[in-house]
């Protein structure tokens, strides 16, 4: 399967005074592709992981390089894959390409924990989710 | 002078389904303290730097550790200082303490460029801004 | 042509502590369908209206009824049409249906002005935009 | 006691491409003054109403007039009062003044329901909250 990909246009409400994507908004887009990936690859709505299984994925560490700005209306092609799968934590990689450009204009490495939403204790990654993550490693 | 500090309560609209601060919202708070610091330390509204002098500070790289969650209503005491001043780039440090706790629950290192907002070319840091940044190094 | 329609899932970052769509986020979705409608119906990116033609559409008045909540993951089917076209103002109607439900769960009537973005003076609606708006009246 | 008032500067991340407050952001500010009012007037954190007492205030209907734009850096003086108190619903009024101007630049009338957050059934307004609301009627 490999990486998961969604294209999101830069919205009017996402650009700042300088006319470029306001940097906190990138993280909202990252989360959107994260949600959509689970829904598409796990075959059930992402929400069911949280609501029915009470599993959460809080961010522990994220490093992001902003190489070139995105302007209002630019198509942000977001590519999500996985670079590391631990016992109860995962490192995702987000790369944002401006349309058809060959190199990412934004790139992030994000470590998330896997937790029980009721106790906030870490959880071993469940088998069905691990299968999805392994497929994302490409 | 040293570090600049503002306390912002975690808002209803900033927490997520899990009842904790949604991680993209931290960056909005970081920007708020960044704006307020310039206004307080430069003695003119932050906006005048952008509007009148056409200087911008786009994010180039940011690394963030989320150590403990912030819950709805928690007072986020944000402390901003500077760890590096280059010719046309600056490394800021953001530390977020949950009320009176001694260790930061969130910590970020953020490299911003200094640019001309009309051309997006880098600019040498102007002298009056450099004075403010030096004072932030504590 | 008639109404323009887009379906947007309710995102993790859009729900509040109560697990339902935080009401300010509805307006962000309204703006997204507004942008997409222009791009689709005018045949040029919405951004070109603002950037090249310097035309803006500030909100003057909006009334919104929130009839039933949207929960995290619900598909919000947003239907945009026009109920009034003036000389330099337009009344849009937004209706948000939860998936296939027959009645809208949220409904808004929004009056926007048409202005010159450089002077903020009102503008007579340009002919090509008026054609798009007439088609939206269905 | 009368109306409750907070001044919030228009933030960099709140303005849009046109350099003025993006209209969905007004509603976030309205919610901030709503939260602060309860904390100040009830003498306990607003969060305790939701978390401990499981009472919520979902928006049912809101009408807003945007009379003059707010620009980046403008001080938005938000004044909150109450125009109607029902059995299980309340009409709040939000007026936003640009600094010391005598007339509000933005004005909203907002009907919220009072509900049990676990069942989403309406609740009779509790006595201590009614006292706070009556005092807001001025």
C-alpha cells in the first residue's frame, strides 16, 4: 500500500497577514490526513477508534521544516507514511508538496503515543492497527 | 530584562475530543506571546513592524516536546526567550508551564527567518529589534 | 445549475469538550464551500478574484440556527444557494445536512458586501460573478 | 454588576487575506468572554460547570451584525450582557467596540440552551447560575 495521500487547497482562513499559510494551520491539515488514513486503511471510521475502543494518539514530539511558503489557493498534496513503529509509540512522517513539485515544501516527523483515553496510560499497539501502520511503511 | 511571560487559560475551543489541548492550538498561543513580547519590549505595536516596516518572521523550523497534557481551564504560563541570534534568523524558545509547576509541560525551539514582506528576501535584523532580542537572551 | 454542494466530515479538531462541532467551526466550513463554489462555477480559482481583481466579500450580517448537533466524524453535507442579489450585496443561504437526513441540522442566512479590497468601497457586482450568483438561485 | 467586559487584541492569526478579522474568529472571542464571565462572576472556574456539574450551553441561534472591520492589532473591547432569561435557555448579547469608539463595530444576539451534557436533555437553569445571569441584565 505504502504512503497515504490527500490534497487540500490552502483556504482563505488559513493564510495570514503575509498571504501565506499560517504555520499552526499546517498541523490541522496533518491531523486531517491522519484521520482520513485510518478511516481508509482500517475500513472503519477513525472516530470508532476513539469512541468505541477508547484509544488515543497524543502528540509527544514533532519536528517540522517549512521550506517554501504555501499561498492561498495552492494545492497542498499531503503524503503520510510511517518511519518507526514501537511498542506503544509511532513515528509518522508528513510531507506537503505544493501541487506537482518534486520536493516537499513542508516536512514533519511526529512521534505519537498510543494511550487508553480513560486512564491516559500507554497501550501496546493493537494488532489491526499495527497492520495498517506496517503497510504505511511502504 | 530576560524572558517574557504571559499566562493564557486553556479555552473551551482549544481542547479536543480527549479533553486536552489540541496540539495545533499550542502554536497559536506561542504566536500570541511572540506578538505581545514585541509590543511590550519594542514599545510600539507588533503590527507596526509588519505594516509600517514590512518586516516578517516566517517559521523555518520548529521542534516541540509535549510532556504532559494541558486540560481545559489549566493556566498555561508561557515563557519566551531567545537562544540564538543570527544575521537574519533567530531561535526562540517557548516553555509552557501548567500554573506553578517547576518544569515545563511543553517546550519548543523555533527558528524564524527575518524577511522583507514585499519581496520575501531575508533581511539583516534591524538594530532596534536586535536590542530586544539580546535582552530576551537573559 | 442550482445549489452548490460539498460534504465535509466533522474533524477531530472541530469538536469541543462536549464532543460536538464547536459552533465557530461551522463558519469555517461555510467559507470553504463558498470558496469551492466560486472556483467550480466561475472556472477560475477563487483566489484570483481577490488577488487579481481585488474584489472581496466581507460578511455584513449572518443569522444561524443550530437545530441538531454534529458529532465527530459525521458527514456534513453543505448546500449553498443564493436568496437575494442586490447591486453590491448578496444573501447566501447555507444548509448543513447530517449525511442523508432530509432536514438541515444547521441553516444560515448570510449577507455579504462586495467591495474593492484596496479601498474597502462597495462595488457593483461584476457581470460574470452575477451570472454565477443567478445560477445559484436555482 | 451589569455587563461583563474583556479587551482582546486582534491577533496575527485571526486576520485574513484582506487584513481584517476573519469573521469565524469573532465567535471564538465571544466564547472566551463567556468563559471568563462565568469564572469571574460565579467564583469557580467555568470548567467546573461542565466537568463537575455536567452542564453545557450549546448555541441554538445567533445573529451577528458586522458593522466595521477590526484590523490586526486593534483592541476589541467585548461587552457581554443578557437580554432574556428563560426556563432552560438564555439570550446573551455580545458587543465588540474598537478601542474607545462609542458604538459597537460588531454586535450579536445569541440564544443558548442549558443542557445535561450526558443526556443532552434541557435543564432548568440552576439557581446560582440564574443569579449570575440576572446580574448580567444590569
